[in-house]
């Protein structure tokens, strides 16, 4: 009944409080019919008023500030609270017991307790074991480790502009649209277009700068050769 917004009726009902009684079933059936009638779309003022009353009755704690219905909603909450078991107040002993319980809880450290399973994390291996481990590494040839790889053929540069995840034009359009939201409605389209063109022009200028830098680097490399 509370979900349907008719808890106020149950709280003020003079019938015996017995679950699944005949009177309760009749009330629930009638209230369900009323709720179903009010859920439809209607512009009738009386229907709108009835919907507002149901919303208030279903959640009185959210609307008890209402100037007209506030006192009734507060009374409804008081009646509902009388049906529940009283919550005992916390004593000083309860609070101290809670603190002690929290202190006794062991917090798991994923790095220390799970990831770090090194058997020597608390004590270093013996000198004999260290020498044995070093000897195993010395027996292997590490002369070629870190050597530079020389490709046998030229590697073509990948055109990353074709990748959907790197669509710079789309990124500029989104940024332009975001900035255009601050403009008046009648000027948003024009502002978005101007912002997009400005961002595209900045990208072109940046590409030209990078191209000039590449040319300078190539020229300097040729001079050193």
C-alpha cells in the first residue's frame, strides 16, 4: 500500500490489523483500480491533483514542507514510525566495542600480501646461494642483449589518419560544438562552423611547422654525413 500511495489509509483504518483479511483485500483491490486509472495520460485538472496527492502520500518525507499538506504528511510519518520497533540508542559501550572491532580487522594489502610472494622479502638469501645464482647468470652469453636491430627492408610509415580512433576532424567538430553551446541559440550554428574552421587551420599550421622541422633535421643529418 505504501508503494501505491495509500499507506495513509491503512494508518488511519479502524479495522483489525490482520494480514490478508477480507477487508484488506477489498481495499487493496479498489486502490489498485484507482491507481491504474490515474497512471494514464490525462490533462484533466482533477486527475492531475489526484496524482500529486498520491505522490505526496507515497513519499511523505519528501513533501512534508508543503504549506498546505505538510502537517498531514508529518502526522502520517509519526503514525508509520509507531508501527516499527524502536531503535535503541547507542551507548558508550557500543561505540567502544565498534572501535575495538575495527581495530582487530586485518586489512589486506594487495601489493604486500598478494603480489609480493618473494621468499626473500624478509631475509636475504645466504652468501652461498647468492654465489650460486650469480654463477648461473655468468654461464650465459649476454653479449648481444640490447643490440640495435637493423631491418632488412624499409618499413613504410603508417598513415594513422585513416584510423577511426584518430579522426582529428571529428575531434575538432566535437570541440567546436561544445564551445558553441555558450553562444545564443540563433548563432550556435555559425559559431560552431567558425570554431571548427579555426581548429582545422591551427592543425594545418602545426603540420607545416613539423614539416619544416623534419626538413631541418634531414639537412643537418646530410651535412654531418
